C-alpha cells in the first residue's frame, strides 16, 4: 500500500516514516501543502496522512482540493490542534478520521489499517479468500488452516490483490504500491514476489491476465 505523509516537523516525520516503512508501506513524505497537492495530482495513493498546520498551503486546503478533484482515498488527519471545532472542520471537509498529536504509534497503525479496510469494503480485520487468510494487524497467514510465512514484500504484493478479488492490477500498479519515490525498482521484482506467493499459496491462487497484469479469481 502506498501512503502520502504530509508533515512539516522533521522529528515527527522521520519517526512516522520509519514506523510506516517498517510495516512495509511505501511512503512519500512531503513537508508543505503545495508539495502535497502536487504529489496528489501526480500519484494515486491508498491513504493520506495529513497534518493541518503546514507551510505554503494549509492541510485543510489540500484536503478540500483533493475532494474537489473526486479523489476518494482515505484521509487521516494527524494534528496537534485539539479543539472540537477544528476536528469538525476537518471531517466536514472530507477527512475520514483523525488522531491527535502527540499520538500513540500503535493507535496510528490501527487507524490506518481500519481506514484501508473500509476503503476496500470490509469490516473484518482479516482477508479470507479461497482457503487463504491473512491478517495485516498480526502478520499471520494461513492456507487451509496451516500457517505460512510471507516475506514483507510478499505481503505488500498480496494485500492489494486479495483485498479486491477479480480486480486486475498491472505490474506498474503493483510497483506503485511497493515503492516510494526514492526506492530503486528491480525490473523483475514483481514477478519474483508473485512466484514466491504461488509456491506458498497455490499455483493458481494468483493468475496472469495476459498482457494486462495479475488477479486473484473471485471463485
């Protein structure tokens, strides 16, 4: 999953960036509202973590802009502004949830997982499909009830596919969810991770759609 982080405080930004990357999210970090707006116009994100009090363009203006463009990704406001009215303004502008600074990092991760579940149309914490179950919160995976161990990159490839069975993702779309701006992309990385997943989950669990990409069948 690829996230945009808008945070102008370097210490907080570095801490959150390290946390999210340790959870294998691909993260692009920007420090002002204009940079955030440019990134949102150029790239599709699975979630935006948005600070309100940032230079050049206020976080609320960034939020209103992306909603005006009909961009539907979840937005989580992270801010030190603790007045009820300001939280109401953020939610009314199109935010999906908020967390107050200083925030607990485990709570932040839990809120991100909840918003990503909601965006994929699920309420339950685990994905279960065709005998395969994965729980992003606990990093547990099973095949027909038997535990399997997935690498961090295999998790990152599998999650967007199993979240929407039947949806075809191209190699480029999967790469976008795996890598942030500064990461080097290996030319055959996606194929390597797909091969590893097939060995662990079943040869037919992830299918090639010739000339298009990869998909997990609906049934």
